[in-house]
C-alpha cells in the first residue's frame, strides 16, 4: 500500500528534477572561467593520463583547494567522452542521491514530517536550485556537511568510535572542497566536542585519536603528497600568512563582526524564495526561539536536544571564528552552511512536536503548509518562465555555428575574453573537434581568414578590446562578416597582406 509520505516523496523528487533539468536542457547553466579551467584539467587527467594532487586556486595566493574535485568530474568525463552537458547532469544526480540518503536518515530517526520539510527546502530553495547546476568545486561541501551531521547524531546516540572517523573525514573533505570552510570547521568541531564532554574520548583515547586523525588524513592525502613533493610550499605560505597576514581590505574587529552578521543573515535568507523571504524567515526564527525555550525549561538530555545544541553551536563557532579574519570574506567561503540552518529548523520542529500540545501541532502543520505552498509558487515561476540566453548556451551556440559553417575544414579562431585566458572557449572547441572528428582551430590565419570572437567588456574597460584589436588584427584586413549575439561579437576577417 502506498503511504502518503511516498506520494509526497515522489512529488518532491519530480519537482526537484524538473526545475534543475530545465536549466540543463536549455543550456543556461553557468559556464565561466572556473568551469572551463576545471574541465580542461579533468581532460588532462583522464585523456592525457596526467594525474594531479592539487586543485583550483583559492583566494590566498599559493594555497589551493583539493584535487578530489577533478576526480569527481572524471566520472562523467569518462562516461560521455567529455560532453560538457554531462557535468551539470552529474552534479544534479549526485546531489539528488545525497539529499535522498539524508531524507531516509531523517525519516528513520525522526519522523516523516522532518524528512519532508528537509527535502522541500532543498527542492524549492533558490540557493540550492542555483547550486545544483553550478559546476564549481565548493558544492562538494554539501554531501560531507550532511555526513558530518549524520555522524554527530550517531556518535551521541551510540558512542561508537567509527563515528569519530566519519566526523573528521567529513571535515577533511569540506576542507578540500572549500579551503576556508575547512580551516574554520576543524577548530569549531574540536571545540564543540570538548564542550560536549568528549575531550577524553577524542584526545586521551588512543583508538579514537587514531581514527580521528585517519579520517582527517584520508581526504588530505593528495594535498600531503603534493606538499611532500614540493617542499611543503603551501604549508609555508599559509603559516607565513598566519604570522604576517597581508590583508587586501583590513578592517576593525567591530566592523568585521557587523559584516559577518550581515553575511550570516544572507546565508539564512538565501534558503527562502525572495517573494516570501521576510515572512518565512520570521516564522522559522520563531520556531527556533520556541525550541530553545522548551529545551531550557525541560532541561532535556535526549539525543534530539543534544544535536540541536551541537548544530547551533557549530553555526555560532563558524561565525565567531570568522570574525577574526578581518579581510574580504566572500560568500562561497562557507558554501553549504545553509544546510546547518535547515537542520536547526528541522530539529526545532522536532522538539516542538514532542511537546504534543495544540500550539506545537499548529506550528508544525503551518510550517509544512507554508514550505510546500511557497515551494510550489516558486517552482511554477521557474518552470513557466523561459530561461534567458546565458551561460553555456551563449558559447555553445557560437561554437556550433562556426563548426557548421566550416563543415570539417580547417579554420582559425582568435578570442578575446575579459578573464584573459579563454578556457571556456578552448574546452568547447576541443570537445567539438573530437566529437566531429575535425581539426582543432588554428591560432594563425587559415587561407588568409580567421574568426575573431570578442566578448563584451565591463563599462569603463572597453579600451582593453581596442588594445587587443590593435595587437591581433592586421592593419590591412577586411571584415567579411560581422554578427553580435548575446554580448559576443563574431567577426570573420580576411587578411589582405
């Protein structure tokens, strides 16, 4: 017999998928410098058998993210021969799987209400919708934040040593996915465990200490191999930064605290649709406040209460520790922290629900109805409105046009793009040359002709295009054909020299 939760689950999965697949099918997912760079690196690892031990650059010069991201992307590359569309599909499917596993965990250990609310947030949240097709290394924090919460819960519930291993494994992979997040999450985790009376269990228990260290070392293993090979170049850079920080935009501690408050508020509100942002935020802040009041009154020591306090303590410590970093603090430094906020809401609802009062019942039912209603409205708006030509669509359209015009013949392409290095274009030209079994574009004129692809510059920087034209377009050349599509100028130029 099909239960109500199964019907709702299928409904949520369908909407989750439709919203995201629409973006991929229309090819309007983000395709920027970072994606082009990473896709080319994956190609280097897979096709040219050149493994790497370090990942993309971070905001700190000389320090890098982990290389696991490239091996994660290697799977769709191998399966599809590097089709760029496969990368967002792979990200969508892997996120769906991790969220469903956490849904199952909540349903088993809490109730169907909490699991439905969790998946509803994920399915309809503007933040998670946007990040589900944004192929960037920092989204790898998502599954490991969920594993982190799962491990904390089971550690408190069973006290088994293996969960120390999983906790620090999670922290390590968050570190590798987003370096800044890991740097702050590690001390926050240690402080949280100490405050919850786990000092002896972690640091004075040989087995637990070894398991914790092993959990941290495994995700950091590729980085450690790179460090050993390169005389600990990143370690020295990072230590030097700690001792003698070179800040781009230093600010007083108070200003830093105010800025972080604003940032954390943005993290929280990004979960909710814009058109109901303030209403839903106030409502769920009320839920969290109510849960705190109930737990203080009852002084309950059950597992749900412990996890509720532990989760909120992690959020507070991530905030407090970040205040001492008094430089630019970009939003992606804590990519995925929204999951901690959602889990706080879910645990608060669980605590209120256990009071078995009429008020508690009304709060929970109202919350569930509000989430599903706002989710349906936002989903309808996404599905109804056609996507604007943007992202991958723009470059894919132009590259296809050029290949269709040449029908297997050799041609020349020169590219100007504001990020200077045209990784995005390079990857697409490489892929289509391989797919169509045609030569890759030349950088010198072929039969005295060449395509010039020129992306728009930001206002005030148009002079860069003028300088590039002077350096790359022959003086006696003639423009045979010129088009302008989606912020990109395509000129077919003949060199008369």
